[in-house]
C-alpha cells in the first residue's frame, strides 16, 4: 500500500479521491483463473467501471458481463471480445443494443416478456434462461432461495423455453446467479455442482442442447478484508464434469474490491457526549456501502506534516475515532469507532478494499459537493 499512502500524503488540501490499481484486479483474476481450472470468467463491470480497471478486465478476463445498454456500449468501446447482458427490467434500449452489438454475446432472460422484446428487436444470438432456484446461500444479498424479483420460477421454465423456440430464439442454457459476497467456499462449490446437475436434467426434459451454464458471481470479498478461500474452492471443484457445457462465472466484487481505495481528509476533530469524531471531506455519498450495509469500513491514517493556518492544529491521541462525512444526515458514517494512536486535522484516511460497488453506487449529487478525484496508479 506504499504507493497509495505516498500519493495520499502528496495531494493538496482538501484531499478526496478514488484511487485504482488495475494491476490488482489483474492479479486477482490470475489467481481466480487457477482456482477455477480454466472455466470461463466474465467480469461483472457493475462492480467497478473505472475505465482503467475495465481495460484491465477486458485484457485479462474472457469477457464482460453488463447489466444495461450503456454498460454494453462502454464494454464494447473498451474492446471486449465477448459480452453478456444481465439484469431485471430490460427495456427496448437493452434489446436493441444487444441486437446491434457486434461482439459475441449471450442475453440472460429474466421473464417471458424479455423473450418477446428480444425477438422484436431482431436479436439472433444465444439466450440463457435465468432461473430462481436452489437454497439460499450465505452472503450479503440473496437472489435465490426466497421470493425475489430475479429470474424465472422453475415451474415457468418449460413455458419460457417453448415460447423461445416459437420465436426462433436459441436457448443455449441457464443463468443462476444466487448471492453476493459468499465467503463460504464449500457452500459456493455446492451451488456450482447443483446448478450443473439441475441444468442437465432440465435440458434433457426440455430438449435443449445444453451448451452454457452460468452460475453467476457472488465470490466473496468483504470490504472489511475477508475473502473466499480460493484453495478450498479449487479443492471442492476438483474433477468437476460439466458434461460438455461451458461453465461460466461472473465475478465482480472479488476482482474489484482490492483494486480500489477511498481517500478522505480530516477537516475537523471534536468530541460530543464523550465520543471523538473526525469530520472528513467526503463521506457515504462517495463510499455508500458502510451506510447501506451497516458496518464500519477499516481505515489507515496517513499523517500529513503540512499546516498552513494560524490557529493551533487540532489533534487527538489514543482515541476511538468515529469517522463521519460532510452530509447533513446522521447516517453519513464511514466508521463507527476505530482506535487510533494519533490523528490531526489535515491527516488523510485511506479506506482499502473499497474498489467494488464504491463510486458506482454513490449518490454524490446530494448537497452538490465537489466530486472526488479519480486516480489510477501503476503499483499497489
């Protein structure tokens, strides 16, 4: 993290930035490819669409998974050699973009209506039926194992497959993304085995030539630092027989988390009702996950020696510090309390493992503060 801390200290005040390392994503993708034993990896660009990070994914992954017409256009412009289109509530824009995309792609169908929309747009490529099946997996966002808006009910799959055939659409298999941020390697491997077994059985019953089984993403990379055990996952998938179907994974969080840092500057220190507070330039309108998930994102203090003001520089020593942002809401909390040895106004706080679902899910228009810098570094 030396390159990040050096950069953090060098920025002019008041510092606020997203810092990205494409090399970090490429390194994680290399290790994941080894664990998945050559199966297909599509990068889920919704996790982090920074142009440099996306370019690294285009280079290192087998393709890019998108969830909107604009993402499809961006990924195609970035040179993606293969694409997939996912997501609920697709509109004519998505169908027409898919129909007019030159790179090979597969559309993941969420409903019978989407089949009609694709056919009307003139799409002639492969489709996969997204199915909401299987038990709930451990993770932060469950898409299956309970009633959610995602995918087809398994009971509706035969009718959807028949309707696709009537429309002349090529159903090549199934898509079964189930959860986000699963840290249990054995549970995730069980999901993969179950998806393959179910897909082969369904394909035989429906007369589908099964060529494609997409188990989605969900490989865990918790923003507090814990990641899924790739060694355990590799052992649990060892000797996996796909029966001739292409097995596809769509990691986003796992690849992007370690590739991004959020940097803020302390602009004020104070104590209220015995609690020490650091008020920073920035906050949850840039890094939303701590507020959305209700957790404290760990940070590192980067001391800054410069002090340009005439008044004394506020400082705390040996304190449990609560880090809050510049928004007019008590929910703007990045960390509810972390012990620090020493901290002063003007120091910078660096939040590591923040690259996934960081800036992409921000709500920065609230209060119209300046946007953070977007910085790309070569090292890690």
